[in-house]
C-alpha cells in the first residue's frame, strides 16, 4: 500500500483543524482513513442518532464503528448528543455569545475558514425573527480548502485585456461548486499581479470569515501582499468602509443577495472600484430572478458573469456572459485538486 | 537557658499562628477585589469585543492584578490545551489555587457557579450572569471586610496572648 493510500503521520492540511472539533472517538477513526479518502471529503455530517456521514458532491459513505468506511448504515458509528454538543462547543470556542449572529443564520465559521452549519429548534423573537437555535441536533462541518490556481479558468475574464482595468465579476453557481475557493484564489491573483500583470490593492470583506479564514484577525489562507481583510464585517457596511478608508482597486466579497448588498455593490462600482462577488443560482437568468438582483443587472454593475458547476469537478466554468448577459466564448480546464494547501 | 529558649519558641509560634490567621482575614477582601476586577475585565472583553473565551481569558490573565491573573491564565490554558468545558476548566483552576488563597468555600462557589453559565447563552443573558456574579462577590467582599475589621486584630492578639498564657502555665 502506497504512502498516499495509507495515512502515515499527520493527516493532510486542513484536517488538523477539522479533527480538533471532532469528538476523540471520531478523531481516532478519521485519522486511520487513507489520505486519498480524506482529500476527497468535503463535508462531515453529524446527526443525532444517525450514522456519521462523510461526503462530497457526488460521493458519500458512513464512518464504520470499527474503523474505515461503509455504505451500510447498520454498521456505521452512530452520532450521539454528546458528539454534537462537543462539535458545537469547540466550533463556537465555548462562547455562544460571540457567535449568536452567526448561529441565527444557521452556521458558525471556525478557525481555518471551515463552515459549521447547524440545525435545531429555532427560538423566535417577539417580531417573529429567529433569536437563537437550541436543541442543536445536526451539524455539518464543511471543509474549506486552499487551491492555488483554482481561479485560473476565470482569470481571462477578470480584466480588460487592453487597459488592464479590473472588471467587476460575479461568480454564479449552486452550493459546493467551488465559488469561495475560486474567490479566495482570485483575491490572491489580483494581489500578486496574476490577473493584469500588475498587483492591485484588494479589500476582502469577509462577513463569515470563510474567504480569509481569519484566526484572531490574521488570515489563514494566502491572499497576497496587497490584500486587506475586513473580517466578520457585514458585507454592505464593509464594502463602504473599504471604499472610504482602504482605497482598494478590487473589493472581494461572498454571496450577495440582500437589498443592502445591492446598494453597496452599486455604490462601489459607481465609485470606480471593481467588485468581485459570488451568488447562489444555477444560471444567470435564475440569479436575475432573485429579489433585488435584476436591478444590479440592469445597472450593469458587473462586467462579467461566470456561471460555475461541478459537472467536470468543482470549478467547472459553464458559461461566461458580458454586462448585458451576452455569452462570451469560454474554455474550462478543470483545476487540479492535487498539490494544494 | 534551654527553658527560656523553649518558652520564647512557644510564644513566637503562637504569635505567628495568630498573625497568619489574621493575615487570612486581611487578604480575603483584597483577593475578592482582584477577582471582581478580573471579572469586570472579562465582562468588557465579552460585551465590547465579543471575544471568544479562550482569547478573552488570556487577555484578562495579562491585565488582571495578581493573584487573579494566574487563576484566569490557568483556566485559559485548560480550556485551550486540555479541551475542557469552561465550567470544568474554571472549577479545576479554582481547586488548584484555593489552598494558596484566603477565600472561603462560599467565595469559590460564586466563581464556579458563574463558570457554569459562561459561554452558554447570548450576550444579553451573559451580561446578566456577569452582573449577578459581581453583585454576589461584592456582598462577599463586604462581609469579608467586616470580618477582617473584627476578626483580624482579635486573632493577632489571641496568638500573642495565647502564647504568653502557655509560657506562664509551663514556665
């Protein structure tokens, strides 16, 4: 058995951080898994009373109670309340008060940029909004990975070939298609001068600490030498703060969709700053149908729309459109997951 | 000569015992004050910065006056390295430092009970828990100050005079 097939020594990056949130018995079983399997896993799903599921977009297995993986849930390790409680405690750093806003939105970002989604019973406020979540019964640990070169298929659409002027760019895809990974690599590429041959000042507004994966304010991912990070800052406010105080050439943010996001993007693009953002949708038309987004489209806020899928693996470029939605020719070499971290 | 030396030793020992007990009474209000000061620092970290507990405890440990600094440093270390729950980490830190401090079991109980609520609720309720703990510690401190005023001198005199009594009885 090759070293790659059988894990020897420390598991590959980013597993040390992920293992830390896992209960000791789960840690032990995960550490015994081959490196090739660990590299494939994108999510760890803990559901009270159910088997512990490891999955990626197209693949899933249960953790066997005696070690290894299984497809039969009868042989799988069952998740207990204690398992879920432990994951939540470590992921929130035993500080519910520090993550109450995130919990209200259903997830917490842990050191390393990994997103821990939670499901439980919602406690409602008098106005009908969600005040908090209690009786958390499901936890989904989504593993964030740094892929150098992930943005390569998108680079041709990031700036004007003649002037080198950065384009405002929107990455559109359903969840788990590599948007955030590409966005992170785009921040690095702009900052290191890979996009237009000249390094640009980049401001990353990282509302959920996923892009930079900051720990105590320090980015855990490589974002380049000209990048400022507004960590845990609300997108709309952060974009305006960045424009006013950081004089960026490019503002990068994740998952726009609210009215205030629309206003902030318009404010930025009208201020001569390029915005690179992501949005959840399968096609450009689907994105336009979302509330407030048609106004962004009509205002030609974005110069390029890149639609992604995972048809040939995460980060497959399905189509590229210009500011008016006209398709542009695209080439989509799939980026290689190997050799990252 | 030997008898005189022995008598002097008995008297000095009794005086020191009295002084030590009196010192405990004098130290208790001061130590409670440092604990309260550390709790206020932690309250600021939690309220203003929403700082996660491991980091907040480390910062309190750096800024709190002695001897409370070591207590919070130990709790932060246990929370971080031993992956313990907050209540257990604070309880173990209290148990470790209790013999060296002059606090009573009731004082430690306030800290440990507060530890059971730390990090388990949203900001509003966490602030209420801070207020409750600080109010309880303030009560303990007032009681300790009164005890110090009445008991410290009493034990100091009792040590000296008790020693003298023994010397007179055995001499």
